[in-house]
C-alpha cells in the first residue's frame, strides 16, 4: 500500500528543511558527516531523495543541526480517503546453520 500523498509531502518537506538548515548554518556534507557520524554518501542520497531516512536518522540529523523532532496530531481530512495505517509486518529471518560460519 502506498503512503498517502499528504504524508509523502510532509516527509519531503522535512528532508528539504533539514538540507536548507544545514546550508543556512554553512555546514558542508562532510562537516555534517563528522558531527552526526553518518556516511557522506548516505547523507547525499538522503538529501537528494534517493533513500528515505529512518526516524532515528532523522532525529540525529535534526539534533546535529540544533533541532528536535516532535509529534503533532494530524488533520484527518489531509489523509487520502482510502488510507489505512499499514499492518505490522513481521519478517522471519532465516535461521543460521550451526555447521557453517
């Protein structure tokens, strides 16, 4: 199931805001890499929309720039009419064979 358009827009806006703030502070990707502890290539892919960051990565990224993420109630009308939160997905990892390394 695809994410509702409103949530995708908010996600993109958040990433764009973090990129703009990094530039406003005069930080290069390399400086952000050193401060946040993330790989430069990964940060570039996040800023360019190639990868989607996890909540943890967003939180560290924001903290590195002097911000914190906060939860806020959403406007139900902003969601697509057929939107339903995704069910939890449980993936079973393959069991390691004790005879192999």
